[in-house]
C-alpha cells in the first residue's frame, strides 16, 4: 500500500509522529513517501532520515497565507507520488488533497495536531472541512475528541473520527546507561521556540534560583530546538550572564536527541497548550522525571505526583519550589522516573500507534470519491 504523509517542513510535533510511524512499520506493509510543506526550509534531520531509508520526498515552500500556486504545487506533488492513502498532518491542505483523491480514488486520513484553544478561525474552518471531506479523521486524545464533538458532533461524518494516541520508539528512547554519574544536575526541554512553549519562563526561573542559591551553582539548563523565539531566549541568557549555565543545542536529529535526554536529570516542559506532547513521552520513555505545565494536553500523559510533577503557568513560585524539590531529592527523581518509564512502555509504544493507523485506514474503506458520490 502506497502511503504518503503530508507534514510541516520545519520543527514540530508532526515530524516525530511521522518518523515513528515509518520506523514502526517493521514488516514493510506500507510503501512510504513524504510531502513537506511550510515557510521554513526542510530540516536537515528530515532529509537525512529520508535518505537513510530511501524514502522519496518532495518539499513545497510557502509564504504566509494560502496561495493558489502553492496549493497547485501540492496537488502536482501528489500526482507525482501517486499514493493510495494520504495521512494529512497539515489540515490546512485538505482542499488540494481532496481534489487529488477525487481524481485518483485514493483515501485520505486527516490528523488533528493543533490544540483547540490555539486554533485560528481559518484552522477551525479546516477542521470543519476535513470532517466533511476526509475518509477519516484522527484525534490524539479522547478529551480532544469530546471538544470537537461539542462543536461538530451533529455532522454525520463525525462518526468517522477515531482517537489514536501518539507513540514513540520505547526501545530507541530507552533509559540512560546505568553507569551515568554526574555531580552536576542538568535540566532540559525539547521543543520549538515559540510563544506557547514558554522557554523564557524556564530561563527566568532558573536564573532566580541560581541567584538565590536555591539550586547548586553547577546546575545547568539545556534547550533543544529552533524557531522564531530562539533569539529572544538567547538575548535573555546573554543579558543574565548565563551563557555557561544555559545551553542552546539547536535542532537535534533522533540519535542526538536520545543522547540529549540521557544527559539530563530532570525534563522540564513549560507550555501554554499541547495536544499530545511527543517530547514528554520521549523523556518518560528515557526514564526521566518530568516537571511540566498543568494543562489538559499534559495531564493526558501522566498522573501528577506519580509519573511527573505539574506546575501552574501563572505561578512561577510553584515551578521554583518543585524544581528545587527535584534538584535536591535523588530518590524522588528515581521513583518518578521509573513510574514514567513503566507508563511509556504500557501506553506510548509506536507499534501500538502504527496498529491504530492500520485500523483507521481499513475502516476508511473505499475511496473518498465513491463515498461522496453515494452520500
């Protein structure tokens, strides 16, 4: 079965889901291809991933806003790859994908990644369109599906929606070697540098704790990622004289990312909104204790107090106190990390995710064209 996935060209949650799905196809049941679309250049890590696995791919660059020539380029790319099934991770492209399916009798499954509270009006229109046009729609959590049901549940097509949780390779993202030892406690976060991710909050809290000597002066804070907010964080680090304690690692490929997690003692994640955070799942799979924002998309992943600790975004003092707690209590870090690893193994397997997509494709049945003709 020829399966093409459409995803954003830059850093984001799409990439981790797509690469995990491909690697989970261990029996080579899909013939894979990728279509990257976005304002950013293609991440070198994505290009390397495709070359190493001999996966054909196409990049379509865009400017801000939807432009007809770019949508036409997407349609032509689909014609070039000739997929039988399309997994659409960028729902804004539902119209050219639907047009291709009309002419080719292919199927497409739309995957909703954007947190509902951060959707623009245009993105809500896209959510409506994929419900009407797609062969099926995937939501990442049951809570997300309930939110969508409250808005679109009266549409007959809503019955074609399913919940499939994201997954990670729990073997690749395994616990760090048991001989790891360091006299420096290391905190870290992975994610796109953008306003909702709020890396700046972590820098300010970390600086305050160092200044007031509430954590060891040898402690360090590490960030992996890129994005429009990177320069602001860098400026804050330099202004505070923190260049030796706060390290910006840039974009890491998957192998480097595993090493990044293995070098940490505590995983931090400050975020205003998440649908289902892959970075947190990867950290949990690496047996790291997690300290993260108390929001819906994170509460879906862990039980507070057992597999992680949660803080309120509008209460920096709660973040400071919990960070100090984890920094000072190794036994607590170990207990939470072990529980996090167990949950990851039981719930976040990429093999389980792949099986879910196999079922969703089978349930989509015949082509979009046939279904719409008979409707």
